[in-house]
């Protein structure tokens, strides 16, 4: 604090009074929470089936994240191969092979993840 009646004391008092006023006024706020959406498989009658449907949605989201990570990995490898072609360390045929194998790998990964989520 600068002194007994300095600005630091005033701003501290202002912040405390603002906090107290917002705590008092918050009891009059009557905002309702949004309703929870049903899982992608629809609503069910039992709690266990609803949890299984939500687990299916989570697994599908994880499969999408795995496919996105695989795409990023293939894109990074193709980028580094292209950089090495520009530097003369690799040939255009090796770059084409990298892109072709990467595309095939992505198709296989997406197919396997789709089959895996169908099992659930």
C-alpha cells in the first residue's frame, strides 16, 4: 500500500464490494440449464442401454480422433519426403510412393475403425 488512504486501498475496497454485490444479485438469476441431448442411437428405456449408447458415441469420437491423427502423420511424412525431394536426397518416385502408401493406409484405418464401431 502506498499510504493509509492511497489508491490501492480504494481499489481493494471496490473489488470487495463488487464481489459482495455480485454474490447477492446472483440469487435472483433464474437461468435454466439446457436439456441433455439423446445419444446418436436414440433414447432408450433403461439406464444401462442409455449408458451403452453414450459409450458408443464416445468410442466413435475416439475413432474420429485416431483417424485425424493418422491423417496428420501421413501428411507430415509426405511433407518431409517432399522437402527431401527438393533437397535432392530422394526422388519423385519415392514421394509418389509415400503418398500412395499413405492414402492406402488412411483408407484401411478408416475402414477398420468403422468396422470396429459397428461391433459395438
